[in-house]
């Protein structure tokens, strides 16, 4: 039943929609730079991919929320299906979040070498913290 409670809060959907908007806005700004170098293209692609993965997570969470609205007693088979589908959405959101952080590292290089170095170092640190936090969360014994 925790799956249903999570769906009802809408947190994954909210964060995914917000981050998809950020990712797409940054991708559009990269287009506006009118640069066609490899770094600009890679940055654009990573932010776009991040936005699309966030949209996958958003769709899954909203569609499941709408489909399960009003139901409090769901049989075990259906609940297992919900868990499997939510795992796809959660994986998409997690991958998108990691891509977003990597994109930030890359986009710094569009400004200058110094900014690129700083954003890369901060992004590597951020990724390390995220990976550690994710591993710790998944290893919790409940």
C-alpha cells in the first residue's frame, strides 16, 4: 500500500515536471547560442534526453495516479504490476537526474575553461554524493 500512498502525494510527478521544464529550457537556451561545436551539441542532447526521461517518469506517475484514484483496496497482483511500472518511472527519473547533473558539468565549458573546470568538479562531487545517498537509501532495512 505504500506504492499507493506515494502515488497520491504526487511528489515524483511534481519534481519530474519541474526538472523536465528546467532541462528543456536550458536546451532551448543552448540552441539560442547558435553554436554548432561538439560541446554545444552534446550539452543540448544531454539536456534534451534528461527532459524526455523526466517526462517518462511524469507520465507514468500521473497515469497511475489517475488510474488508481479512488481505490484503496487493490489486489496483490495489481499492486505488483504497479510496483513494476513505478520502477520504470523511478529509474527514468533517476537516470534523468544524473544526466541533468552531468549536463551542468558540461555546460560550464561553454562559458570558459575555468568555469568548465569548476562545474565539472562540483558535478563530480554532486554525483558522488548522489550515488552514495542512493546506495544508502536502497540498503536501508525496513
